């Protein structure tokens, strides 16, 4: 059995079907003088979801979305948190889904991470730039992958398996702003902290 209908595919569907657009807003022109888009620097704040399972720095309060997807394992609920600073070609996301108890117990974290990587690359029709195994700050297994899609958007995705969930922390940026926002994106990814649920 594969995980083809799980989080990577669903997240990719959200990302590439219009919820996430890495294009800056178009300036409105005034008849008297040309408009110059104003770059507003976002105020970064610690965000914690209602279930308090993680915390992360986000540029403002993220938009949230929940979707239930039917799979061979039963219904899987996807939670998605998205922040897009104005006038920047970047999106910051955290997603997670909970696996059925039996599946989480029987499947190794590495298998889940490898399948998530494979599904994500297929669903987004992207080319892998790099991959490496990582761990969360409190020791949960993870994987970081970086990939580029056909439009040139570059995604850095850190995935973690913890307590029956697959978490994905992503920064998606245009090729044009990749170098400019590199430090900001790294700071965002490094700020992610999993919280052990009781």
C-alpha cells in the first residue's frame, strides 16, 4: 500500500491550485502619477495552533484551512496554516495530518518520510535539488527536501514524523527572491518546535 492520497498530495493540491500564489500583488496606477508598490515588512510573531502541538515564528497570523480526505486507511484530516507577507514572492506553511493508530505503529518513520518525498515531487511535478535526514529539536525523525517546480518556484520542506502525525514546514519562494529571502526562510524553518502532547 502507498500513501498516495495523504498529506503531500493534498498539500500540493492546495499549493498549486490557487491558495498559494508566489506572485506579488499588482500595483494600482493613479492617473496623475505612477504607483510605486510599497514593501511592508511583516511583524514576525510566535504562532501556536489550537491543539498546541507546535510553535513557529510566522509573519503575521496565518490563514487556516482543514480538509478531510478519504483514503484506504479511512478519513485523514489535514490541517494547513499559511502566511504570505504582502509584496513578497514567498509563502510560509505548516501542515500536518494524523495517521490511524495502527498505521502509525506498523510503519517506520523513514518509510513515511520517503513516501511523502516521492508523492510531493510527483504531485507538484518538481525536480529534487537536495535532500538530507534531520531531527526535530526534541529528537523526532525528519527529512529536509528542496525542490523546484516548472514555474521556477523553489520549496524547502522539512518533514517530521511525531506521535502518529506527519508535519511539513515549508517555505515557497520565487526564483527572483530566493537569494534575498534565504536568511529569513532559514530563520523561519529553524524556529519550528514540536511540542510533545500529553
